[in-house]
């Protein structure tokens, strides 16, 4: 069950990541803000992947 929740979280982070890119391209948010959002989410994404691997 835990792995199931982790997968959902990874998907959500991926969506936020691409959404930041999309908004920056449209000019809705600044590229700097998109970069900040992405780096914050990438850090969380990496942590989740590491814990997912350790959990196995």
C-alpha cells in the first residue's frame, strides 16, 4: 500500500514540474520562478525515489 501512495506522489510531482515549464513558456510565471519550483520539486522527487529504493 505504501508503494502505491509513493507512485501517486511521484506522478503529482512530475505534473507540477511540467506545469511550471508550461506556465513559464506562456509567460504566466517568470522563468526564475519556474526554475525555483522545479528545483524544489526535483529535490523532493529525488528524496522520494531514494526512499522508494531503500524501502525495497
